[in-house]
């Protein structure tokens, strides 16, 4: 990662349109025990590889009072596969149980200093960022047998203590496609 994660700072609020036809603020997606905000896109092979595990982990976290939202911030002129219409198809294909939001201005990605897709941010119940990293050690392939569910474990720690793990591994993926 180019930008060292800033932990302990307040997560930036947003109001963004979602593929379900609604608009959401951070408070709308927040869970009583914390929230995950992940920057993704439709065309990235790293996102495609983790999409189903991400859905399973989001469902597990939701059962523990942890909210979840995905945001696409890519330049859709240069990358039409990431268009809002294609976001709807992607969310349906993977049965997203969480809002998939469109950051057309890229302001939210800049506020979070998101760098890649996927890029996971774990937010404590008090609104501070306590985790910045990856879902697990799988990249374009599934993680090895017995691998930790890093995001799930981090969010459980955050829910219990307000703090993320001491050791956090940066996510790897495609860069955010910034507008010129």
C-alpha cells in the first residue's frame, strides 16, 4: 500500500446511490457492533475471486451485529465494465446481502485513501477505523486450508474491544481507476 493505513481516525460519512435504487449514508449501513466498508469493482479478477467468500463473511458478520457495504469508485468512462448497470448485474450474480454503492465523484474513495479493489475498512461502533486490510490470504485463488478469516476475526475483535488486531495485512488487487 502506498498510504499507510490511518487507524483510530473517524470514518468519513457518505451518501451514495446503491444498486437497489436507494441511497445510503454510513449510518444506514452501520451495525451496532461495527461496520465494514469495502472498495470493489466489477471487472477486477481479485474481487471476482473473493466475491463469494466476501458474501459469506458479510452474512456471518451481519449475524453478529456488524454492518457491511461495498463501494465502487472506478472511472466508468475508461472502464465501462464497472458501470452502474453492470454493478447491478454483479450484485445480483453474487447475491450481495449488503448495499453496493456507486461513488461517481470518487470523493469517498479519496476520503478513505482507498487504493485497490478490494480494500477493506473495519469501523468500530464509535465510528473510528480500526482495520484496514484484506479479507483473507487468498488472492486470485482460494486461501490455503486452515487459513484465518482475517476480516471476520478483526471485526470480532473490534466488536469486543473497539480495537483491531496488531498485525494487519494490506489487501492486494487492482488499483482504483482514477479519473483523469
